[in-house]
C-alpha cells in the first residue's frame, strides 16, 4: 500500500473522492504474469480499467489488448505509435476483439483492420461475413464457470457439441477459423474450471484436425483471481495448473497461446480515498455517508459482486459501522460491516484493491461525478 503521508499529500492537492493508481504495481503484476506463464501472451482486457495511461503503461511493457467495442478499440488505436499502416501491424497481431456478439456499427468500422474477433453462433458468422469480411475468426467455446465470482457462461460460448459444425459453417462463409477462446468466469478460484476448459479445447482442436482444419490459436481468457482476501488461492498455483495443461495438450510451438487478464493486472494497483460527509446512528449502528458510492467508484458492489472494505487514517477503538454513498438511493450502501474508529465529518477513509471494474463502470447518477483518477509512478 502507498505510504499514508503520500496519500494525504495527494488529497491536499486534489481533494476527494480520489482513485490513486500506482503504475509500479501494474508493471509488477505484468512481470508476475510473464514470469509464471512465460508461454502465454497477455492481452490486457481493457474493460477492467480503460484509463488510457494504463493502456500506455502495458503497451510499453509489451502487452497486447482485448477490446470489446469500437470505443475500446479506439483507446488502443489512439495510443499506438506510428502511422496508420504501422498501427495496423500491431493490431493484426496484438489486439483481439473479444466480444462474441458485436454491435453492427462496430463491425462496419472494423472492416479495414483485419482484426481477430471472437464469435459463438451461426448468426454472428453471417453478420461478420456481411459487415466485416476482413476479420479473422476465433470461436468462443462454453466452459464451466463453477464458483467464479462473475459467471460469463450464462451469456456466451458455443456448446462444445456444435463447435465443429460452426467451424464448417464459417468455412462455407469464407473464414478459416484460426482457433478457440474460452473464459472460466471472472475471479475464478476453482482451478478445475481451467482443467476442464483445456480438455474441451483439446478435443475441439482434434476434431478440427480430423476434417483437415488445423487450429493454431488458443485464447485462455481472463479469470485470474486477485487476492481480495486471504482465502483466494495463489496465482502461482494456478500458473502450475495452466502450464501443466499446456504441456499435456498444447505442446506445439505452432499454436499461439494468449490470455485476456483484466482484473489481475489492475485490481491491486489502486486505492480510493473518500471523505465522510454525514453521520447518523441507525439501529444502534453508526452510518458514515461518504462522497463516493456504488454509482461511482464502488459500482463493483453491483456489477462485479465484490465487497470493498474501508480503513481510517485516524486510530481508535474499532466498532462495527456502515459506509454508504451520497445518492438518495437506498441501494447505495457500500458496506454494512466495517470495523472503524469513531469518526466525524470531514475525516477520510481509504479502500484498497479498487483498480478493476470500479471507475470503469462509474456513472453521474444524482449529479455526482465520478472520482478524480490520479496516476503515480508512471
Ligand atoms: C471476454 C472477456 N475477456 C476477458 C475478461 C477479463 O476477465 P478478468 O477481469 O477476470 O481477467 C472478461 C471479463 O468480463 C471478458 O468478458
């Protein structure tokens, strides 16, 4: 965690609410990923935090990118160095449009880029053939998401039983499917999901080969869990599982293996600082009303199913307290179970591990603008 006096200096210059993102930690997470999964090329899923300075830091480190909309694509495009044709070379190799069902306006605009994109159904093949025929296709297969905090398999992924048929269908439409992608669900601490996903992918690679179509690309998605609490299993153990499965099923230098880590690169790199603007006792509990809430930085309470915790800069006897947001909506409660000392209005609280799926989904509801984002150690 960043030194408290540095945090207080940043607050005195910028006010609150704030999100402070430490780029030295982004780089450390990136190195960790590369160290433990050396065969897997990371494509940062920029939906986790689309701040262009984060994209730039990861680009400088050598990352590729997973985008899910034309707008996210343009965040990457605008950051790239060089002329249009040079940028296209990077995009061709190191950007994947990993949204299996795409908006038509995005497809029309992407046609000139010959980008890799995922799909998971027949109608999408027809759509891509009509609006974005220069694309290169990657089939997203449904894999178990059991126990993951955010399940994605309820909305995306082709049933493994129809994958071969989809590959044939795409062929008739003029596309040689390059490979497969899967996602085990976000914040996945059940590593068996990865094991099953590798087995499913291996079977489909074999089926494709049997009809003469060699797949050469495997995208193992995101899901890499972040240590929000001490019960989360370690990334090092997961890396062992992944490396063993790659050796068992995909030990072939002609197969390019990528991943789409979002949360893993950014969640632990940011800290939020909020100010207490109100205090009330309800049902014998102290409620602190702070100047940021679930419509802003703490949107992850709703969208990301994450429980955030708070600490005070002041010390004192701890008692159970609630921390709630500034809007008029009763839903806007960040946490009802915090251990905090007795605090007053204008005191500050901080919350760690707020780098992923926080400011990314902040709104202006009730007129309260999102927290200011500060980048340090860039
Ligand atoms: C297609 C896709 N790739 C990657 C990610 C990033 O996942 P995570 O943040 O768990 O790494 C997501 C998250 O929703 C996703 O939908």
